[in-house]
C-alpha cells in the first residue's frame, strides 16, 4: 500500500533490498507512497501491460511491479483502480538531515486529471480502490503523531480522495500510510496485516 522501501535511496541500498525481494517466489504489486521516488522518474524502469493496466518494472527484478496512478487492473474479474502518493509529515526533518525527499510525493494536477478521466470511462464504478493515503473522512486521527502540528500538514490529497469517494461506486477501499491496521468494513487500512481480496 505504498512506501515499499526500494526506491528511496536510489543507490546500492535499494538494490540490496530489491535483490532480496526478487528471491521470493511471489509478485509484489506496489503502490507509490511518499517515501519513494515515482518509478517514471527513474531511468531503469520500463512499462509493460499487466492484468489490463500499465506497470513499471526493472528487468533485473521482474517480480517487483509498480502500479501507475489511474490504471485499472483486473484481479480475477474485479476492477481495481490505483492512486498513489501522500504528503510526508517528516518532510522538513528529512530535508534538514540530508535524507531523500521527493517533490513528486503527492499526485499533481495532471495525475488527478488522468485518474478522473479513467473513472469517467468506467462510469465511476470499480470493485476496489487502492491508495496510499485515504479519504479525509476515514483517516485514523487517533494514530496521528502528537509531535506533528497537524496545521502544517498538507491534506490536499486526502481532500481530493474524499471528493472522489463521494462519487465512486466501490465495494472495498484499501489504503496504508498510517502505520496501523483497521480491517473492518468497506474501508480497510493496512500496515502489518495481509488480506486476500474477496
């Protein structure tokens, strides 16, 4: 659900983790988080079709697939749209300490237009929505870091997702970002847990 950890340092640290993940006999379908560079900004990534949508991948690590925002993927007959990105509440800490931060962390207006156009084509009906952060109304405010002044947090992505959520007909919405698990109902927040799509 984002913050995969393999496109953060953009150096040998990432390669080591990719190498470890590539040894596992599964396919990783990854959503863009706010602690990694977008795959289309990294020259080693290529595009290919996968389950009806475009994904980014590197030839060396064919089981690590990164979803493209606005693409709709077919999971055993279920349509799932992907929307990555979020604001980093640790942005200034990272900048102050020489850690990576990416100005592409949130969906820009072009990405939002692509997502909305794709939903228009689907008459705003999908089975599953996969995002990194979630609609504003569903955020787990009890998990917010007390050390962060929430007045400084850019919630424009969450506000936009709120607007989308009002229009989309869906069965389940999954997101991550908040380092907690909430598994009840149509809105599911994942961090450590693994769920089968059903």
